[in-house]
C-alpha cells in the first residue's frame, strides 16, 4: 500500500479547489477521480446550461475565469476552464480510479480503489459532492407509463422532442431553463408542487452575487435556516416571460401517471409523450459505508465539513455545508481552506 500526504476523492470543482488549497497549505495532494478526466459532472449536463453567477463570481482559487467578468459562462466554457485548472495544478491526479472504501488502519486512513490499489493517508477529503446521483422520485403509476421518462441528468438538447407534448417536473433553475428551451420546439408544461418563486438576477442594476458579496450572505453560516427556504429561480426576466407565453405553461403537480399520459390535480387526463424530472441530485457517499463517518440514513456526521467521528476526514462541495455557496464554483475554495486548515491542526 502506497502512502499519500493528502488524498482527495473526486476531481470536480470541489476536488480541484481542495488540491490547490492543499498545496498552498503545505500538503502534497493526490486526487482520485472515477471518470476519464478532471472536470467532474459538467460534460454530462444539458448543452445549453448557463451559469446564474457571472464569470467573476465563478472562479476557483488562484485562477480567474477567463473572458468578460460580467458574462454568464455556458457549460462548455466551464468544462474548458476546469480542464485548464487541472492541468495547471501542482498535484497528482489519477483518473479511472473509483474509490470503493475508506477505512481506519494502523492509525491512518486507507483509501481503496476499484482496481485493487490503495493508499494510506493522515488526511482525506471527500469531494464527490451532490451532483453524481440523480434524485429520481417514484411517481404513482410510473410503471404503466409508455412514454419517455428521464431525469434532467440524461437530457441534452430539445431537438428529439420537437412536436411532442412534454412535462418538466421541478421548480428550480434547471427545470425552468429546460422547460423554456423545450418550449421552442414542443408543447411544454412545468409541473410544480407550489408556485414558482422568482429572484431578480440584477436587483437595482447589480447582479445578485454582487449584493451577496457586499452583505456577506454568500458566506454566512446560515445552512439550517437556508434549507427551510422554498426553491427559487434566479431570473433576468426571460424565463418568467417564457412561462405562460407560447408553448410553455405551469400547472400544479400531476397526481399520477397512466399508460399514455398524466392525471392533473383536477382529475383531468392529458396525453404526454415525455416527462423530464428536473428533481435535483442527492448525496451518495457509499465508499464511506462502514467507516463510521455516516449516520444511519447515509448522511455524513460533520461540523462545517470536518468529520466529527473520523479523525482526518473532511468534506468539500456539499450543499449548505458551511454557507449558501458551499457547493458552487465560487464557494468550494473557501470551504476547502477552512476544512483543510482544521484537519491540519488534528495531525
């Protein structure tokens, strides 16, 4: 078994930021990535995805996002940025190395991967984040539905839905973006459990992230309170205008599926060709099972990203782990610095 000073699990935005911060703090980072390159899940998102934060608020530590700082980067721009960031890192990155377990052995943490290799380390960062495992709710009657039923993780572009009747489930940013795009080629209904909550992208002429930075709400440790807020959509006006205009409308969530369609809350059946579940993702840390790091429900036992049960283990990239921005491009660097500093003190 080899030894590594710092092992980081995952080479997406959280893992790359952790590697940069780790090197700055004196660690020699080893990053283990299950995929074929160090870009996280970004290449798998839908083609038209646009960030809701400007480029100047979408950078990892030590490397500004290129181009117009006030522009809103697209998916492929983020992928290129992450590739460049990874290539410039002073860290060892091993791809096609899926971590299968983390365990305590002889006073160190043992990190094993699926090809039989293993490393021991005093410090391990779990940086696989919340974007790997799609949340696929079980819908009443879905086994009888004969149309297409996919998660947004499998949606790429609207062309294949041209002329169809499509229902998008969800009330967040991705749901609204996908529904608006599909509305250019198909008849679309956005199905939500409550009316959509809108937030202006540029209140008083300034991007929302400018205000978050000035008020420090972007970094405030309000995780428990923020989780209680309803899901909201950040909009410059284009998405709100798209709903109710042309081929896009919003309706209360349907109650069940049938062979060829959905039953709405008022009892009306409607034929549907396809359903897109924009229902988010959930945290999955199977490689930590048996390590003592997880509660019975699979959630990590931690305080602001530092494990409370496994010495030397930390997390970066989890939603609300320290603040509103914890799982975003702009937030992972701050959390990595906090967590790695605390873990360094445990050594």
